[in-house]
């Protein structure tokens, strides 16, 4: 299995893991392993639909065939690309936050290698999407990206993450999110190309604004200064 051991669950076990992960993630949203488990145990039908869409797309088929991984050994060259490129923008995003592409938890609860890969791919391209949409990694930014991810993949976990995120908002953050970010995220997710069918690594050397236009991506609008949390 992609990075971890495969664990087979019956229906009751799957439900128990899903409920436990949901409660744990709500109590401690920093637990990436619980969020990952929630996505896997509730997301099989959505991932199956993603696989079918990828098989109908030339780039999507190439991704499924070659199974690229977003890990340091494969994307480290992005740090050496010209400043205007998508790859360099991704490197700046990761470097400015001291993030590592190797920190994603493994997939454990998918039944087939293909589904496990697509679940891992969805997890690993998350920071590409942060870069392309220009979203921060604070609670509002992550919640907005989850809206886009739901529009793109219809994963129940994304919807649950948005609900859980808004519960933790302050009143000022909640107003900012629903008046400013939420409407934009709905439009952005619907207007973009099928982002799971993009072979991002082959576009690292292209201009950031060019790939945004090509994929129909509208970056997040700047938040009103007086409302920034």
C-alpha cells in the first residue's frame, strides 16, 4: 500500500474508524492521521469516480500509469526553477512555511492499489492547490480549500472539515469566511478544470499565471485588511 500497510475493515469497523476519526479530528484538527483516516473510510465512492475521470483524461491516464509521488526526491528540483514558474511558486510556498512534501500520512484503508494511489495523490497535490489558488494555511485558508476540494472530488471528509472549521471560527472569522471566501471558493472549484487529472510535475517549468489561466484557476481575492484574523 502507498507508504503504509494495508488494513482491511468490515462495514462495522469502517464505520467505527470513520466516527472515531471524525470526533478526534474535530477535537484536534492538527491530527493529520485522523483526517486522513476519515477521508479514506468515507471516500471510496468519490475516489472511484475520480479514477474513472482520470482514465478518460490523457494527463489523468499518464498519472495513473506512472504514479508520480510528491516527495522530496521527486520535486526537489522545483527549488532551482526561475522565480516566475509554477514550480518555484510551490517551492516558495513550502519553504516559507518550513513544510516538507514527505510529511503526508500513508494510505491504510483503501481496498486496491489504484484507489490507494489516487487517495495519496489527492493528499499530495493539496499544497499544489494552495499555491495555485493563493490560499494561506490558516484555518480560513484551509477551510476555503476544502470547499474547492469538495467541488472537485465530492469527498465527504472535505464537507465535514468545512463544518468543523467553521465551528472553531471566531465571530469575525466566520463573517469573513462566509462573506468573502466561501462564495469565491464555490465559484473557483466549479470553474477550474478537473484538477485531479493534471500532471502537475510536468508543468513546473511553466509560468505560474499561464498555468492558472490554462486550468481556469481564479486565485483567492485579498481579504479586507480590517478583517484579517
